[in-house]
C-alpha cells in the first residue's frame, strides 16, 4: 500500500470511528456530514469524497462490525457446519443486544433512505460472509449437490433482512427475531437438505416453531 493509500485508509477509519461515536452519544440525529468531518479532523468535503453519503458511512460502520462478527463465528469451532449456520443467528442477536439503541439507529438510518438501500446491507462482505457459511454446509454434505449456493444464500438473506426489519421498527423483541430467523432458515433448508442432514434441520424447525408460537400467543413484547 502506498503512502497515499495508507493516508486515505486512515481518514476512512477516523470517519467511521467518529460516526460510531456520534451515534452512540446522541443517536442518528446527532450525525451530520459537517459534524462528522469536525469530529474526524478532516475537511468538510472528505466524508463525501471517501463515502458519498451518510448512508454509505453507516454501511461502512456495519462492514467494520462484520469483520469482528466473522471472528466471533470462527471461534465457535463447531464441527457441524449446519449447526454453525443456525448458531450464527444467535450470535447476531447477542451483538444487537449489547447495543440495541445504537444498532437500531444505524439500521433505521439505512432503511429510511429507501428499501433498496436497506437491502444493500446484504451485499458485498455481508453477502460473502453468509455465502461462506452456506458453502461450508454444502461442502459438509448438508445441502443437496444440485442446489446452487448463491441463490440459496440470497433467499436466506431475504429471510434475515425481513425479520431484522421487524425488530428495527420495534415490532418484535430480539428473542423473537432470533426464533423467527431460525424458523425461516429451517423451513427453507428442509427443502434442500440431504437425507443425512434432514433430521437435524427438522429439529431446528420444531424448536423454533414452538418459540415462534409462544411469542405470538404472548403478543408483542418490548
């Protein structure tokens, strides 16, 4: 990396860190490109030149978290690739639970710029992350060899995104979000499972279905 590229990467990192701090301190309303530039110690035009928009800064914050999240998933060290896929949903819930106000603010900011932008959260490194998990499950013989990993990953990402949005908008609690996503994953994977993996997927389906039914009987929770 050249000195110019290093300087550019360093400015990007400062802007992302500044955005994270401003949202934590005062919510998304505390974030403007002018204030962001001041906090990061860069020129007013720099955030626009390096990112383009406030939405893109928020996506960069999420991208940074994806890298840390991937390390947490790697530490699961579970021999069953299918189990890792479902447990990753639980890890995601735990990440959001650690800073629910922060993540709701960031995700809502992305959503409020339009549905297409919200779906963009599941492109790039975020899509690649889930594609690797699905690929691992396929390589382990959990998914039929005639099933393509990319379309299946896209479908699971749609399941995740739609349920996540329910939490972002305050319609469901995090525990229900976890159960709903795992239910959707299990329901989808049963259709493409190998004979060897189907019992495990059916187990996830039955457990998550009971949780979802219990939440629905109890009504909306904070």
